[in-house]
């Protein structure tokens, strides 16, 4: 499938940048709360005044007090609705707060942020849960970009969206850029792996990875093999899953650091048997070997095609060959959680980004992949690499089920 010619140029380079752009939001909210508090206090003062001097002031004060009470209620409602539109749930608020806490120099603001964090956690006992609806909304958002083939404007849009998303949630965003040659034109093409680091201070780390590029064309589409390929399941589902997991990460008490790695150019393939697969993961693995001072990974999990509405996840043969204990551990966790979509039977032999990680980097990495898309479809009816790989064939529930298993797995890493 992939005669892998040497396309790796240049040296590994990880460049990082952090943004702390959420401060104004928090300040606006604080100002609204202050205003509401002032009006409330004024109202209470006037009511108590009217009780003491009832005869002389009741006619003048009570209507005014009622007016103030109404203003206070309106202000409070404005504050609430504004807050909820900016932060869809409590875990959002926590993430924003953590991010602000790290960038703020003002002790007063830090105190406010700390209060905000505590109340948000207390107000939602399920803050660590994976939200299927939101996961699906991310999948739709990704696919709305259209094609996200390596080096295209669609990929650039996605990269910008992901950097903003994970920075706002408190992840450390790093880029690993390198260059290759376009398989058709021979022109220079920029390839960029994305790493989002959680608990960057921990030296013992694990990998969660996916690819985030889409194949240039739906080569398996019998009607239109040069049509638009949006790769909802193939390229989109792993990315959407990580976007959703990003909300949970700041709330997890992790004993090991976790890196989300988004591989570019998994399938910059215009012609099978000519163009190489796995350019991003191959580069990542070689850079890892060449730089022993970089983060060390104990093991890893690759996620690919995990959004199928009719999900079933079998043991994959290469994963079994390279990292059988990890396969059994993950499927064992799924069994304990009652996630029946993880079926403990060998089924497919898949060549995917986990191969360079195992073979070159020597990191035990398994592939969680649903290659029956949809279940029971004969080969010529599969949505894989066709125009039919669209969000309506996927579900947030499937993405969330995989996410729950991953969260539990991360929690158990000691
Ligand atoms: Zn593919």
C-alpha cells in the first residue's frame, strides 16, 4: 500500500506559543456582577428606609424601590445569559479560569479567578464527562471547512481553529513543521504536526494521537472519485474527539503527562502504490529518536475512524503484534465501563500511523479503528474514502463512548 520513499527534510523543530486572551471576558462579567450587587444593596437600603420612615417616604420610595428591584433582576438575567453563551458548561469556565490564572499578574484578579473555578466545579458534578452533543458539533464544524488536505487553505483554517480551541482550554500548543514535495506537482508542501501538551511539567508521558488531514480525493467513490472528500470519520472523528476531550483534561488528576498529537499528511495520497502514507507520523517518530532530550512516551493510543454511528471496535492485528498488553488493558476498561462497542476479537489488519511509532520510535502504540463503515457493508458499499463519509453517518454518542474509555485509561496511568 505504501512504498515509503524518503521524504523527510530538515530537522525536528517544536515551536510553542501560549495565549492568554480570555481576560476581558472575565472582567466584563465581574463588572456586571458588581453593578447588580450595587443596585441590590441600594434597593435593600431604600426598603429599610421606607420601613423606618414609612409615613413620609412610602409614596415616594416604594415605586422607586420596585423599579430598582426590576433593574436588578434584569441585570442578573443579562449576566447569566451572557455567561452561558460564552461558556457552554461548567468545564468551559474552569478551563478559562485555569488559563487566566496562569497568565494573570494581578493578585485581585487571581482571587476572583480562583472563586470562579471553585463555584464552577461545585455547580456541575459531571464536569469531567464527555459531552456527545458538543463532540458532534465539533465534527460538523470541522467538516464545514471542507477538504483539509495537507498544505491547503482548508488545513490552515483547521490549524488556526485548533490552536485557538486548545489554547483557550489551557493546553500547551506546539507545532512540528517540516517540508516535503507535492506528489503531483513536485512543489514544496508544508506539513505540520500539532502537539497539545497537558501537564507539561511531567516527564513520564503518554500519547493520544490521530491524523487531521484528509485524503485529496474520495478515490473509492465509484461515481465521483475526484469529488469533494470531507472525511467526517476518516480525519474528522479523531480530531473532534480530542477537541471534546480538551474540556475534560484540565479537570483530570493525572499522574502522567498527556500529549495529543495530530499527524498531518497521513494520506497525502493522490495515487495508491505511488504516494507514501504516514509522512507526519514518520517524521514525528524520527524526530523522537533523534532528540533523546524530548518528552519520553511510555506508550500511546491512535484513534482513527471512531465516529461511525454504528460503532464496533475490534482488536487490530498490528496493535496486537506490537502492544498486546495495552490492547487488552483498553478493551478491559471498556468492558468494565459497559462500552460494548469494544469487541475483544481480532478482525482487521491495518497499516496506520501506529506503525512508524512502533517500528521507528519503539513506542508501544495501538490503533483503535472501526474499519466496518458501516457495519456489514460489502467492500463496494463502504463509506471509506468516498463522498459519503459525511457527519450524518457518524454520531456524537460513538465519539463520546471512545472518549469515556480514554478518560478512564488516562486516570489509571500511574
Ligand atoms: Zn483515509
